[in-house]
């Protein structure tokens, strides 16, 4: 049986409004796809930018992060903390992020 990847706490909510900025500054650009790299440059300037939160929403909706070590692909989710969630995991209101079961 193959072990499936788990969610990763990427940036703590202790960073507050700087989560998008820090995401843009600290994430290796070669690991990110699905977005315009200019959006990362914009976020890296910080929360005083006019479209900072709109740009962050675009990142959350479209970015795919690929682990350079494992090749696992993740979406970016934020609910307080910023998480990397393996592509294919689903949200369950009772259990949180989990892998779907094959109960056909």
C-alpha cells in the first residue's frame, strides 16, 4: 500500500496580513505553476498594494505547488494558517482534509 501525502502547514497565521507577501518571497518560483509570476512580484511588495488581497485570492484559486523532492502537487489553502493540500484531497466538515474513499 502506498502512503499518500498529507497536508503541510506552510505559513502560520501568526504572520497575519503578511502571509501573501511571505508566500511570494519564500516559495521557490520554479515550484509554482498555474499563475502569472508577476502576481508573486506584486504580492512580494506587501499589503499596502491596492490589489494585494485580490491577487492573493487569484493565487489561492489557481496556484499549484510541486515539491522538488517528491513531485507531489499541492493547492494552496488559507483558513488562518496557510496550508499546502495535496491535489485530490477533499474537505470534510467533520474530519478536515482527507483522501476520498473508494466506496462504489
